[in-house]
């Protein structure tokens, strides 16, 4: 394994904050928060980081790896700068997420689980994101883009290709329909078809 | 369900003029997630009332008397669950909020987390006080970034204002929260798997008993409730148990968040009194189907589907009424399935979900849910089905009932069995013709 600067070397305060959340006898609870920090900063959790986390928590690396491999959010290989997650479960599927997935495969030239050559885009089919009332939903990094129509999807891809992550439009329904007016962002790609 | 002319009797419809939206009143309002807004709308008054004027036992009694049943899906009476906690013996005790909402068709908790996080915090303070726990834990699913962000802010605001920490409301009650994020695993919604996940273990479910009250997080006394259960408790304390019990039916009291998705005019979350009908939700509130419908899933993808007929549409959405029709209220997440959606394709989608989420701990689920059922569905859908396949699938589904370590296998098998019961002809057509009766499977808007 090549020598790398420890991720948390210059993040002592963050480390103390995370470890301090849990009681001394529950130190192991910090595995997931530490994995999250690495995943978000480096878009993956490499072997070296697994070893580092294990050392911090006085565990065997296998124990950290065992936890990491249980969840679909932690990646061994880096995801793209824009990680596109297509919800493929029933309500989204009814609203066109299978077609949206195929459209993205065609546009990006990558399939489920792949990252493109320059690390710009990666694509992942995921299960229910809890956006069934505003289906289909596409999650880009941290943000939900809801009720993605074909034209919205095209506009979103255009913006992402230029390196701009638009402010996510938030669609609502049901009792919170009032939110629609209040939170639709101006200038975002979602504005046109609010 | 009709409304009594003299407005007497329990409220069982949103048409009843006495009905008021409570849990969802701030959802959708810009800036409602801020403490300032929440405080200006009687925020934290229920927690203050509980902590300063009631004993923990009185809080539990109120929740018992309200008839509140757990809103996460299982429907266990919340007050009774709280009373299972052992006597205070000096050990740390935990109250946990399960915010790992991931049952397909369910999205009610997300909007509370994002738009009204202080309501959840207030419910947790009340719950913590009732079971005399000084630490609360919110386990939120990893994908809910915005909800996580809003909760982080809300917790910081509450600490700053002395609503979390030592000596709340000038009493000696101390309470603080740990916010813990999951990372994309449906099984973490199962309470013992959630506890393992929190402890930094693989999220396999634990054997019960011991139940969480006896040996929960770190082996210490623990009580776990859903987001909406905590939100309900705030209003039960504020308005009294009889207010809550004045809504709903015999075995299902109070107000509840129902969700509707699929091809309807206005999908979304609607707060309604228990006992409201599917018809009121789907037609009056959600504006009716936009395509001809043939089935409805009553409470999240694990609940057996109903045909979209008058008999089922006029069924009250309460625990007993839905159970008597052969399904479950679940999370109250209704999914409408259009006539032109191949039911085999729809069920493959559901089965694939559970196959993906099976943790692999026990044999029936690993073999039946994660392997056999999805393979059989793929066989059928690729036109390779043959006589005997349906019987085999039914057998596999039947063998999953009650045989697995946790309810995930039942959650997969029950909807499969229901699809066979109501739409067997679509399976038969697929085997006979090698292609489905309805070929188009999704409708993406341009």
C-alpha cells in the first residue's frame, strides 16, 4: 500500500467532535460518521482510509470493511464529480425512471455502477429514495431533483456538463403544496415548468 | 364515510368541520424549520407542559389513553411500548427516533424532518422524559441530506436556547440528542438492525427477545419510535388524550399522515383522521387517477395489494378494516397501479427491491427473497416461463411466510401472494404468450 497522508491528520477538531458524540463504551459507533467524512471528501473510501479509521477506533480493518460493505452509499472506487442516482423503485418506475435511466446511459455512455473516463459523471440505480409523491427522482450528489421530466433531465445534464450544479428544485404535493411557490428557486433549471 | 349532522361521534373524515391538520401544519411553509418560527407557533409548549406539570407516568398514561399506535408500520401501541421500560436503575437509557424511512411508497417523515424538525425534537423531549432517558438518538437515512442538515441546525438552535441540555425548563431533567446517519440500507428500519447499525456493526437484525427495552443500544434499556409517532405525541400532550381519541375508529385513533403516489392528479402527503376511506384520499384529496387504475397498494410496497374496486375504495384506512380485507395499514403509503402496467413487471420491481435489501443473515430470505423469487420473475419476464413455474413461485412465497429471522421476507412474500390472488391471469398470459398482457411499463413525461 502506498504511503498516504492520513485523512484526519489535519482534522483533529472534526475527529474530536465525531468521537465526542458517542459514549466511551460506544466508540465503535463512530465508524459510519468517519466513513461518511471520507466518502464525501474523496468520493470513495480507499483501503488506506479503512485502515486509518480502524486504527483511530482500535479495531481490525476487517471490522470497518465489514460495516462499509454492508451499505450501498460507501464506494471502493471513486464516483464521479456528479454522482447520479436514479431511483428505480415502483412509484418512480411508474413515472418513468426506467426510461430516464436508459436516457442517462445513452447520454453519458456509462452503465449502472460506472464512472466515466474523466471522472465527471457516475451512474447508479438505487432503491426507493422516499420521493414517491414527486416521482421520478434523480439524486445528484447530496441533492434531490424531483419530478424530472425528459426536458428537465436534458437541461440538468447540460448544466452539469458545464460544471454547474443547479439549485435543486423542490416539488411538493399533498398538504404541502403551498411550498411550491415559496421554495421554487429563480434561475434554476426547474423554474420553467414549476 | 358520512359525517354526523350534529357533529357528534368520532371524526373519521377530513370533510368533518371539526377536523384540523396538526402534525403537518408547518410543512411547506418557508422558514418553518427555524426555532424562531416554531416558538412563535406555541413551539415547545407541550414539552414544557409535560416536563413541568406532569410526572413521567402521567405522560405515558396520556399516550396510552390517546390510543396512539406506532406510525412506522407495525402499529404497536406507543404508550404500552413506553411502559415496557424497566424501572430506573442508574443505567443509561435511550429514546430512539427511527427516521430511516425507506418503505417504497412512504415519504411522510421526510417532510417533517426537512420542514418541521423542531416538532420532532419536541416529541423526543417528551418521549425522553416519559421513559426517563437523558439521551435521545435520531437515526436518519443517509440519503436525506436536507433533513439531516435541518436537524443539525435545529439541534444547535435548541441547545443554544436551552431546550436541549441540562435542566430543561428549570427542572432537573437533562436531555440531549445524538444525530446519526445511515448509509442506504432498508433493513435499518427494523429496530434491532437499526441498533446494530448505530453501534457500528453490520446491520443484521438481532434475535428478539430480548426486546430493546430490556437490552437495546449497547445492551441498555432503549425505546424506538417512528418520526410521526413523536410528532403525534406533541399534540396529544398539548390538546389532551381525549382530543386524539375523538378521531378514528374502534382500534385506530387519531390523525395520521397518508401518502399517495402513482398516476393520480395530486400525489403527496395528506393528513387525515384515521378511518377515512381510500376513496376520500385518492379521489377527493389527490384528485383521482389520471389513468385507468386496476390496483392499489394500501400501505407501502410490503402490504398486499387490493383491486381498484368500490369494495376496497370504500374501506376505511384503519388497522382493523384493512386487516379484515386481507392487507395491512402499514405506513399508509398508498400506491395506485394503472391498468396498463403489467402486474408481473410491477411485482418484479417490488421483489427486486427486497432482494437488494435482504441482509443475507438467514437462509429463507437469502435463498427465497434474494435469489429464487427475482430469478423466477426474470425467467417469466424474458419469455422463458413454463407450466409449473407459477406453482413453484407460490410455493417459494408460501415458504417465506413466518420462517425468516425478521419481517423482511414476509414483506416480500405477502405482496407476491396478493398479486397471484388478484391478477393470476396476467401471470398465466405471460407464460402462455411469452410476452406480457401490457407491454408498456412506464410513462416518462416529456
